[in-house]
C-alpha cells in the first residue's frame, strides 16, 4: 500500500456494508450469518473505517507537504488546523498547551505541535524538569513535542510553523519586566508582526506575566572564578600599572607604541575572561592614554585632532579584537563540548545496538562523565507514591529527587538523581540522553526477566501436560494389567490351574517392574530439574558397571565389547549404571528383531568413549537434539513404549558426572549413542560397592 502511486478510498458506513452482506453481495448465503456474527460486527467495521480514513488522510497530508516543498511554497494552506505552541520552558507552558488543545478540538482533525527553541550554544534558562513535564502533557493530550535549535527565536519559530503548514501560533504574554522592553520588542510582538496574513497569532495571558525570567548562564561562568578574577585584574589594574611604568621610563616610545602596549593588555583580558574584561581594559586604556600621553597631558582634552582619531581607532580596534577573541574562545569551548557530547551520545547509541543491559555500568558511566559522587535511578508507581531506588552507584545516593544536586526526570515515574555538584544547564542535555537510556535499559532488564519467567512457566506447563499424558496412558497401562491379574486371581468363579496362576503372577511382576521403571525415570527427571543430583565420584572400571546395566534387556539382545586395557573412569557408579541402562533399553526397543545392539568402549586421550550402536530406523540430523528432551518420543513409537524420559535422564546423569552424551548416524543405517566420560588420572580402583541405591535416593 505504501509503495502505491495512487490510492483511492471507497467508503461506506458499517450498516450499509452489513446490508450488502445480508443480501448476498459479498458472501454466499451459507456464510452470511457466520460472517455477520463474528468478524463483521459494527464495532470491528467502525474501527477499520476509522483506520482507513486516518491513514488516507495522512497520505494526502504527506503528498501536500511534498508538493509544497517541490514548488517552494512558503505560505500556509489552511487544509486543516495545525496549532504551534511556543514554549519557553517556564511554568506557563502548561497553560498554553491546554489552551491550544481546546482550540484544536473546535475543528475536526486539529493538531497541536509544541516547540521549544534552544540556542545553538547550549545556554538556556529553561528548566529541563519543566520541559519534561510539558512534553508528557502535550503527548498525553494527543500532540507532539519538538526541540528546535535557533539563535533568533522569532525567526526559528515562524520557520518551523511555516514548515509544518501551521495555521495558528499560540504564545504566552511576555514575562519580561517593563524596563526590559527598552532592549527591544519581545518574541510575541515580533512573531505577530512578521507572521503575515496566513498565520493567526494568539497571545494567552497567564499567571507569570511580568514576573521576570531567569537570566541565561553567564558565558564566563564556565571559565572558572580564578580565571575571571585574573582577567578583570589585567583588564582594570593592568592599564593602570602600564601607565605608571611608562610615565617613569625616560625613553619616549611614541603614542603608537603606547597604544599597542595597551592593546596587548586588552587582548590578554579577552583571552582570559571574554568580552567584558576586555571592554573594561579598552575603556581604561583609552582614558589613561588621553590623560598621560595625549597633549595636553593630565587633562581629558585632546589638542591635536590626529590624536583623537588615534584614540578612536584604538578603542574600536580593542573592542573588535576583544569581540573576535571572545567569540573564538566561545566557539572553541563549544566545539570541545560538542565533541565530548558526541562521544557520549555515540557510546549510548553503541550500547543500544550492542544490547547492553547492565544498569549499574550505565550509572557508573554517568558518575564518571559528570564527576559525581553518586548516581541513583529512582522510581515510583504514581505521583502520590514515595520514590524507591532501582539501582545506584557511589556512596550515599539520593533517595528522592529533591535531595539530589541534579536530577533528570524520565516521564512521571522515573528520575535520575545525581549527588556531588550542581550541573550547568548545558550539561543537562547529555544528562537527559543518559536518563532516557537508563529507562530503556531498565525496561529491557524487566522484559528479559519477564521473558525468562514466561519461558520457565511455558516449559513447566509443557512438562505438566506431558506428565498428564504419560500418567493418563503409560502409567495406567501397567496398573490396569496388574489390577486385571489380581482381580482374576481373587475371583471365586474360576478355577485357575497352576500354570494360569503362574502366568498371572508373571504378568503382575512384569507390570510392577515396568511401573517401577517409569516412576523411577519420573523421579530422576524431577531431581535433575530441581538440581538435587549430587554425584558421588569414584574411580571404577567400565566392565564393573556396564554388564550390570544390561540386566534389564532380554538375553542376546546386546553384545558387549569392553577391552581389559581400558583406562578406569571417575564416575558415580549408580548414576552411570542407570544412564547406560536407559541408553541400551532405548536401542533394543528400536533395533529390528534378531539384530543385537553393540555396546563397545574405547580410549581417546584423557577420555573414555562408550558407543551403543543399533540398526534401527535412525533419526534425522535436525531431530537428534530433540530426542534428549523430556517426554519426547521420535517417530511412530508405540504408546506403551514409555513416557519419553529415558534419554533425557541419561543425558542429565552423564552431564552431572562431567561427561557428554550425543547421537550419531550408524554407518549402514541406525543410530549410535556416544557416551564420553573423563578418564581417572591415577589410583587403584575403588571398592566395588553397589551404588545403585544412590541413583534413586
């Protein structure tokens, strides 16, 4: 649909569509009732209709923006109401957002776009916490929040409004005091003057009118107190000291050289402290040059007009040089800062791509980046609930945002609290990125935990379902056989011969053995699942264990080949016997009649390998791992062939002893089970005590 060159929307009401269906225009008569009562309900059709209308309207709007861009159309086409709200970061922003939302609701399809204009040098008087609250508010009311960079606020705001084809702009009454209008008109007056006839500008009153606004951070504040003090010392005391020195030197350097010396002090003041100390140095230098070195001396009058020009040029050059030096210093500081910010943001983007989920590592990076003592991520259920720490690094972390030296909210429920020092406004942009990343990492950790819990629950449900199926059939089969034999023996209506009694008793014994085997496997699997299998490792010979494991299979169904020169193995004798028994019984079960199963052992370095080879149907490569899962029976195994736990229990026992169990294809057809065990390092064989009881305790 998105790749289509042209889209046509054919719309009708849900009632009309249902009538067409009822008349047989959509489905055949035998499907009409089912369709009307299931999917094609009025609610579903209304929702789909709304989606289609909204999607098509967005495509039309996208085409309109593309057309305006291709034809360089800057005027507003009032196809739909788009209201831009200009935010300053002050508390009045909430009032403006609600007012704009009410204006948008008066017209169909109205849209609210809140925009905050930030200066390119990163200096701002806006409160990041208040901006975060306003972002949440406008998004909750169905609008969007935009962050735009621009040094000229009115121009940037108008360019944004025309770029989104806005029809109205909502601004708040100025918070400037009366005397501040001497500096020029406010943003509201400038926007209203330059908006033109295609944009309506609403000036909304609020409770913060004429209360003043915080001053931006001083450019020199980032230079440090000692550096600012040195700049003012050079700018004020330097010219006085230079004038005193030159008046006590006999050599007459000339007015031009004197001016160059004073200009050097001005440049030094600009390098250290910026424009204001340099301006003070230029003013002081011009006065001292006039008083001491321009005839008539010791008077603020100048007799020679050439000296007037020289002093004016000196003052202009001094101020120009100071301005250029200050601008270069600020741009150098800004470039270094942007480089540091880009490195931090690159780290955050890389951590997202790498899927890093360590919240403590991220908080430690925050602490190192901003040189803080401690960092804590706080969370609360709602606005009335207390804050609780989710994770923290460093000593004495804050337990509430109010206790921190700097905090960055992430919505209404999360906040990043830093203790150690107060952060300048320009640092809070990067802090906001860290806070957003911390929220993402926290959500990811919780989703991973929930997914793991869901996986465990699904696995448990699968095992319970399989166990229920096993109990309902495989366990009840021997019980039914035992009960039938016992009921027959207890019957008084039939005279059983000795041979019949022997056969019935033999059936009871066989059923009990089979039931004992099934229950034993179930108990062993439960022990493996709960991690309670603790092997009792001893050094033994395989020829002491493997023959005992073949006792459960018919005579002649297995051929044993264990060399006497085989190294001893360090295993749990009881667990190994149970594992080999399950493997051999499984091989005999699938091996064709008359073809015995081969059980052979060999040494491979520091390992001993036991192979159980059958000539059965074999298992495809993609199913080899699945046969070791609990309650899995491959192929067309009969329902009475067990519950599918034998190989799972065998692998669990082997891995508990430090070995491995896998499956390979038998050359010529069939399946080979390969059991690998660690060979004993040294020492005599252990006493041949019967440890079979250990395997089931």
